[in-house]
C-alpha cells in the first residue's frame, strides 16, 4: 500500500493534472454561465435557465488526464524502479480520488444552487436536468462514472499506442467506429431501431450508470495486460 501511495504522490507532483486544470475549467465555465444567465430570460417551457454543455466540460478533460497520467509520469516512474503494478494501481487511485472530489463539488454546489434559487438568476449549472431531478446522489454517481470512464478510455488508448504503435491504435479506434456504424445500418435496414431505443430508454439512469461503472472496471482491467509489457 505504501508503494501505491508513493505513485499517488508522484502523479500529484504536478497538481495541475488532477486538481488544478479540472477546477480551472469548472470555475471558468461557472463564471461564464452566470454571466449568460444574467443576460438571457427564463425559458418559459422550462421555468429556469440551463448552462447547456458547460457543466460537463470538466468531465471531458479526464480523457486528457488519462493520457497525461501515462505519457508524462510512466517513464519517470520506471526510472525510480516503480513496478508496473504499483504504477497502475496508484494511477487508478488518484483518478478515483479526483473524480470523487469533482462529484462532491457538483453535489454540494447543487444544494447551494437550489437554496439560492439558481444564484438569484433562476439558473441551473450544478443541477443537471434529469439527473438532479432523479436524485442528487444519482447525479454524483453518474458524474463520477463518466469521469472515470473517460479517464480509463484515455488511459487504454495511450497504453495501446505505447505498446503496439499508432497503426494498431487507429485500427482499434476505426474498428469501434465501424462496428457502431454497422449496428446503426442494420437497425435501420431491418427495422429494429425503435425497439433498440426503447430498450435503451427502459434501462433508466441508474441502469446506465451501473453499466458505465462495469465497463470502466472491465476496460481498466484490460489496460493492465499490455501495460505489463509496455516499453517505458
């Protein structure tokens, strides 16, 4: 455990990666959203103003964090004789801690936002429609899941790139895109797209959140296999 914590501290030597940049993105989007809230009227159909894609901007950064965590720190860790197992576990721990922190900020921010009537502007930044209305803790879990999934995707593709090179990484990426396009084509051609979307809708927010968590665990586990033989 001590060796894993050393990797956590190693990853956190540059505090911008897991703390600074996510907070800068969050604060920047929040301030800009407040300015926009002050300029626009309330949407009559909704009864409030929503910040759109701004609240999820910090979430997307975590894919970049997954890339940085490997490319910037892994060679240095190997020079310090850190085992690949310890590096992998320590990196996942710091990602989990950062994701939990951001999720808690959003949850606390949501309660404050609700208490002050959308910052006095009828705005919703921390209370994401649909998620918050279904439950603050569902939103927190969903936000955490999305950040960890994006982090793991960035980590996985970087491991593939470092282990097998750019060509294999592009083949994997294009293969995933091609599979999704084929699925869409077959759904339209054979007319089961309505049933497919009904099934997707019937799973519900809790269901998709747990599916996202399961997918994250599977991808994280698979990423360790090529990492064991990856050249620093």
